[in-house]
C-alpha cells in the first residue's frame, strides 16, 4: 500500500465465486492505483454479472474476491433473489 | 496502395475494370499513426477521408464519463467517408496499435465520382453497410448478455478481415486491449476479462500478445447465434 501511495501501480486479481458454477480464478489481473479503484472495478463487474443472470430468472449470488498476490484484500457481492 | 480497399469492394460489391483503374489512380498521402493517435476529434472539420491500409482504427465517443467505442475498423474501411457530406466530426477517430492510412482529399474523391459515376453507388453502398453494422451493434448492446456480445464481436471481425485477406487460418493481428473490448461491448473491464476467459475455456478463442485465433469459427458463430448477412458476405452488387 505504501508503494501505491507513491504512485506505483498494484496488480489486483478478481476471482469470481458464483453460486451456480465453479469459481473462475483471474490469472491476468489489472494494474490499479489503489484498492478503492479495485473495489470500483469489482462493483462494475457485479453489475454486468447481475445483468447477465437477471435475464435467466434464476436466483444467483456472486462474490468477487479482490486478491493481491495470494492475499484476498477485499470482497464484493451481488445477490439476486425473490421472496 | 488501395489494395485492401479494392479487396473489400470486390468482396462486397464487385468492381468493373474501369472502376478499378480509377480507384488505383486515386491520389493519397500515406500517414503512419501510433497507438492511440487521433486522426480526427469530435468537433473537427474534415477535408480528407482516410482509407485504412494496415492496423485498426476505432470511432469513439465519450458518453457521460465513459469511453464508448462506436465501431472498429479493419483495412479497406473508410471510417470517415461520411465527412464528405457531414464534415464536422461528432466522434473521435483513433488508431489502436500502429496503423497506416491513405489520406484522400475530399476534392479528389469528388473528382473520382465525376469521372466514374458508377463508383458513387459503390461508395454509397459502403456507407449503407457501415450503417447496417451500427444497427447490428445497437441490437447486440441492447439485447445480448456479455458472452454473446463479445462472441459476436469476434465473429464479425473475422468476416470483415476475411474480406480483405487478413484472416489467416482463423488468426489475425489484434492490438486491442481487454479494456477496448469492454468499451466496444459496454462491459466493465473485469467482466470482459471473465467473459474472454469463458470463451477461452470453451476452446473458442486464443489470445496471445497481439494475435487472436478463433480455433473453431463454426462453433463460435453457433454460440453467438451469428448471421453475417448484414455484412453482405458473398453477395454481389445488387
């Protein structure tokens, strides 16, 4: 994080952990300036995933693990469900 | 120098001998562009059209705070042909990766049409196909999920590159980034990455460095529910 504050980029990986299929581990990642930027990227991805799944009319939950190297540094989750 | 343009017009419209001669004599200046170099920006007035000789161009508009890639262009395309009648740009025209264009003055195009009026129909047809591609993209962006949008994009590029002889056993040079694919498909970068991974896992896409291979185009087109009629594949001038 010290490096990121000095203007260096950090490579964040975004692993998809969906409720209806196996996890998709990100092998390429994205160079970003901060964890906040990574969270924003994860939010946008959740929106896209919800759009894809919403039209299937299935209940669905997706967690995206934000990973730095082997360490998960944040998570973001979307749930589509009815009651 | 207009080899790709001629290949494209032959593939989608057909050209008579005298049309070929006039096209070959079309005056132009060759210009090399770097990655992300703009040819025209929104608001610019254009006095020339560019024929893409090698590389890729895209048309881009900043909508709200997002970059939207409106169209991708392959060699043989004239992505600013409309400036002949609508000279003020309502979007940007940008090179992605290094590209080479032939710059043709509007006056030279008009002189060519005066000399060979049948080419007016050929070039009109080009603008109609351009519009058909836009309609197809609007439909895809409004109606398809991420996997189908991205699959459709690669199906379309393969056909357009094939027209101009740049598809080599399902492979082609492709200098775009994953973020560019996202900008063209209206998807976040992370979800684009995930979608490309899904296509790779199905054995439908290989992307190494700046080379893309579609190992099984038939299966990719089937998955995408792709129909190339709008690109006028195999049809000759009506």
